[in-house]
């Protein structure tokens, strides 16, 4: 497995994973919505110019084209900002891709507040909820470059349509090629017994790990789970940590309705009810700002994660 330390941004990582796959799988094609410079898909275009299609600022049409290409046996990866890759082309995703059982892999970049200065119009808080309504659609939100690289490749071999939720800029390295990263299996990063913090994505997993340190200074032992695969849900791991801790806090960079927290709550309510807490964007629209400001505004800080966990313990 390739070491993702070769990349300097998340966008380079996800495109690099696809370029590497395409070297051995000539059926892979890439479609972009006039955002090649934003996601770095020019690297795919340079490597395979006959397999790259810029569909312009017409995401619904791009998705329809991808579905048509998939019907001929090709395997399209498509990209746009998460707001457009989920909301603007949703009917085409649901009918042309989902209903007709075509395999198309969607990259929705800059999810939630990571859209930053593009503001509320570009902040998809509901993309997970939308994708969950398409039967069998796989949803991943990796928390570092290595897991982003490996899961991008694994969804290709999984053979089902997928939605990859990833920031474009910045990078961090939580895992190495020695770590086991498996589609559909969350990773338990800390194993405390007082409260379980289940987090998705770069922003929230980072905050959860720092919150675990803050809690440990107060004698509170927290489990931290990196739930990099949202669908299929790792119910076995969720049931295990819920049983151990009796309290579960779910942290996500999106909306509760239809999101990760609601998904986990519904499962645990049916099999093993526990006390739960939720950290998400709430009933709000996005706003303009840098990531530090937005994290404070929406409560996505380690301090607030820790406070939420303490509040859950006090219930």
C-alpha cells in the first residue's frame, strides 16, 4: 500500500489514489464540473487525457453522463464541491445512478464548515442524509490522508456506488501503511470505559482526540472511535463501545437529521439503548469565516466536545 506522506493536501491524496487505480484499471474515467484546479484532477487529465471529461458547471448533467458511461461498463469517479455533488444533482444520483444500479463514485469536497470562506451556500450539512436515502450507497469520511487514500481505493473494489466526503486543503497523518484501515470497520483510537466519543472526519476526530486528553486530566476515561465509514455502519464496534461505556457522544460536521448521530441512535435504540449526546451544526445554516472561527461558532472545539462528554456523564 502506498504511503500517503507523498501528498501535501487531501485533494492530492484522493486524486492520487484514483490515478494509481487507473493505471491498472482502464475502465476508470474521471468527470469534473469545471473544478479541476480546485481538486487537482488535472493530474488525472495529464495521465489519462482520453479518460477525463470536464462537464462544465453543470453537475446534474455530469452525473447523468457518468451514469451513461457506467452503463457501458466504465467506472466513473466524479467531483464537485459537496454542496453541488449532493444537492444540485440529487435527482440524477437517485434515478440515473441509484435506481438503474449503475456504479458511480462521487467526491464531495469541502463538507460542512470546511467550505470556510465560500460560506453558507457552499456548506453541505445535509449531504450524508441525502446519500443515505439512495439504497446501497457507500459513504466514507476519512480522518487523515492515509485512510483517505486507502478507502478511496477500497470503494472501487467494493463495486457499489459511493460518496467520499473530504476537505481539499491541508493534510494530517494519523495512520501509516502498517495500520489496518478497512472499509466498513471503524477504528478504536482510545479505549476508556466512562464515555464513548464517536467522531467522523478530519475536524471531528482531531477534536475528539484532544477532548480525550482534556477529560483524562480530570480522571475521565473516554473511548474515541474514528468512524471513517458511515455506511455501511460498523454496528459491531458501536455496540461494543456502547456496552462498555453506557454513554455515547456522536460528533459530526453536519446536521443531526438523517446524519451519523441519528443513524447510531436509531440502531442502539433497537438493540441496546444507552444515554446519548450529539454534537453537530444544529438547526442552522452555514456562514463565512476561517476554520478556527467556524469551529468556535459551531462548538466544534476540543473544549466543547469535552464539555458535552462531561454533561453526558452528569445525566
